[in-house]
C-alpha cells in the first residue's frame, strides 16, 4: 500500500479521466501508480499523457526503450519498474538470462546496438556530466537526433519514476510479480526488502 491513499477515476477532473483510464488500461499494469499520481491531476494529464503520446508515435524501437528502462531500474533498484518492464523485454525477444544480467559488461544475448543503448542508459543515470562525445558519435550511426533525444528523455524520466515509486512505496498490482516470474523463471532484480504483499494484496 502506498504512503498516500488511492485516488479513483471518479475523483479526478473530467478532462483528466481519459488519460487516467487509458494509462491504466493500455499502457500496462500501472493502475497503482496512476492512483497515486492522481493526487495531482495535472501530473496525470501531462506525465502519463506524455508517455501515452510517445507510445503512440513510436519513434524509438520498443526493444531499445525497454533495454534502457530495465537497465536504469536495475541500477536504481526499483522493484516496481523491474517487475513491470522485465516481462516486456522478454516478450521482445531477449532471453531471461540476458535480462537478468543486463548490467554486466559482457552480457550474453545483446547485440552491439543493444549494448550501446544499455551503456548510454547507464551513463545518463550514473555520470551524465562525464559523458564524452564518442558515445554520441556511436549513437548517431544508428539513431536519428530525434531518437537520441527521446532515448535520453525516457532514460532520465525512468530515473524519476524509480525514485517516485520507491519514495511513495507504490505497491505491485495483482499479478505483476507473477508475470515477471512466468516470463523469466526468476525473481532476479526484486529487492529482498520488497513487502510480502507486493505480489497482490
């Protein structure tokens, strides 16, 4: 259970309800997250709305996006995001072993572009102030400037969501951990300290 009460759909302003409902229904099993964000309807409207718009435009391959999101979430040890995004990455063709070890330098199952995206996400998260131009030169060989901006945006935004989720203690939706275990056969990436009720109370 989160540190604040859940805000239900009928409690938010009418102009925000379509974003709330669509995010909870289409974006993924993130109902508990949107219920907390709904304390500030403007955040639902613009943050969740932004994520929905970016998903609609699909400028960046889902494979690369999810590699970045899982890498960042593992660095930040965000159980909520690791559990939600790991199955997506397996569905996109990465082996469970690859996803579990995605932060290892020589992680098996990643091609050169996958590794580049992973390495960029790690640098954006850990030491953006020390990044060299060389990694951007490599990115430009595979991505447009629009895609690079989106990759950077989504990587940095993921760090925000990791911190928000943990600070507010947003609980897992029913079945989220089970979905991860079904996809990977492992709880790798789930913190030992995660509440026992996280799987669906």
